[in-house]
């Protein structure tokens, strides 16, 4: 008997730990900006595996690189030099002002590495006792013990996992005075997302970033930018920190890096990277041949197809069109925001019904903070798909 949504759901309950609240949908295959369920129903994918598949699903060029590399070199360990890692690191460094890269497997692992690097830099290079990591309320940095502690949110994410690591403090989002008051001689780093993704698509106010930079000059802590979600062109610049004129000491990325394969990276200035020496940090699978080759090809395609510029243009188009809906439905939509193709439409009331109606109409997006429809489509998505989504939303809001 062929698989159905019900049969998949039932098997899932039996064998997988119950960590995910799943959508009422089982995906059988995916291509470009389309998902297909087990009945063959087609969905426009405005989620891209939560900001992961920037080039769309199942790109033939990436499948080819994957297959070729799988026959050449998959894993030998980081005891050996491997050219694939160098090709990737050189391409990554050409996109930013950082000088060194550490390759790993996920966003949380990248952030964990960034936190470790900041602390160790303070301890070993500066000889300083500063260990505290300051993060912003509403942030999301991952699910390892350190990164969930860094994540300044309440609720299930921390509940029952104590004792949590020490040395993490949070400050209110966008509050310059609170930041000034919180930074002291124990501050190793301030860690921020330029746009909080899980936190409801909230860009940091420009004045806040200016104040953060001024404070760094004064107090000499490190700035870590979490670009796990915002990196790889998603916001209309290769890195979101470019929008703000901020040069981080350390920044991380993951989601879009290998277009769906599990890969993360920590990037740092030469100075900050002095915090690690051989033996200080490692990852068995980090920078494996297949991952590195696919990530390098992903960067090539982003460049060749000018997808960073495309994200900026499509994002501006979307926001302009979505604002027309806001004018038309002022009682239903309260805010349209985002940068590039990291977009949020904040509804006036909890949006579960709207989200569900969109799904039934064949549009997959995400609802965060109960009221924010978050869209992180492939950077390759057609303009017509964005228009069709807005037309569907218009119809649903008109009926509600
Ligand atoms: C900003 C940010 N940081 C870190 C993470 C954690 O990444 P991962 O799930 O790959 O560990 C996420 C995941 O959503 C994220 O959005």
C-alpha cells in the first residue's frame, strides 16, 4: 500500500521522539519553489525549509556536485588537509570582511563555537576575566545548552533543562540605555541577530547598532552576529550586517550555506580567531567533502544568478504589494516588515486560521509569535508566486 498522510503520521508517532509540532502535511518530494504531498497536491513553498533552500529544492547542479564528490572523497577527518574546505573558505571570505573560517554542521554548533571563541579569546589572548555573553530578548540562537541559554526567550525552550551554563545575560531588544547599563568589565561579547527571525522578523533599529558600535569602541568587548538565518543573501545583502555598516568580530551562518545539507560556519577576524589553536575546538564532520563542495557551488550560483540582488528586489516588491493589503485590511494586518526575502506580515489577531486557510489554498509559510506570517522563500522564487500568495491572503482576509 502506498504511503498516505495518515499512515506517515501514525508511523511518525511510533518511532520518532515527539520534539516537533508538525504541520498537517507530509511532503513526498520537492522541486524549485514547489512541495508535493503524498496525494500529489502542489504547494508554493514560501518557507524553503525555514530559510534553508535559498536556491530552491533539488537543484540539478547541486545534485551533480553531490554525486561527483560522493565518488571522490566523503570523509577522512580533520586530521587531514582537504582542498574542498579551502575552496569553500576562500569563497566565503570573499563575501565578507572576516579573515578565518571554522566549518561545522548546524546553526547551534556555529553559535556554540562563536561563544567558545569569544570566551577563549578573552581568556588566552587578552588575559581578561571577561566571560559574559549578552544577548537580546526575543533572540533565538539554537538548542544546545549554551545556545538555548543565550536564547533570551521564556517557555518550553529552557523549561526542565537546568542547570543552565553560567555567564549569559539578556537585555531588552533595541533598548540602548539597558545595553549601556548591562555592559561591564565582565562582558566578553554582545551577540545579536541583525533581524530576529524566530523573534517575529524584527530588524534591529539602526540607532541601536550605532550605539552598540560606539560601546564596543569604548569597552572593547567582541560583537558576535548570528547570521544563521539572515546570511547567504537572504536579506538582499550577502550578510545582513552589511545593511547596518557593522563589521562583526565573529559571525555565524548555517541554514542557507549548503542549500539543505547540514552545514554551519563561524567566521572571525584574524584577531578574534587567535582564541583558538589546535586542539581547542573541533567537529568530526565539520567541513566534510560533500558539504564543502555543495556549499562552494551554492555560493557560485548565488553569485552567477545575482540572487542577492534578486532577494532585495523581490523583497521590496513584496513589501510594496503587502502594504496595499495593509491599507485594504487595516483591521486585519498591523505591520509589514523585513529585509530582502526575510519577510513578516503581522496580523491584528492570532493567525492560526489564516495560516491554515493559506495552506489549504496551496501556500506554505510559517506562523511565528502567533500573529506573524513569516515568509522565507527560495531566493529563486518567481515574482508571480509572491503575487499569488498575496492574492490568496487578500481573499482569505476578505472572507474572515
Ligand atoms: C538565528 C538562528 N540562530 C540559530 C539557529 C539554530 O540553528 P540550527 O537549528 O541549525 O541549530 C536558528 C534556527 O532557526 C536561527 O534562526
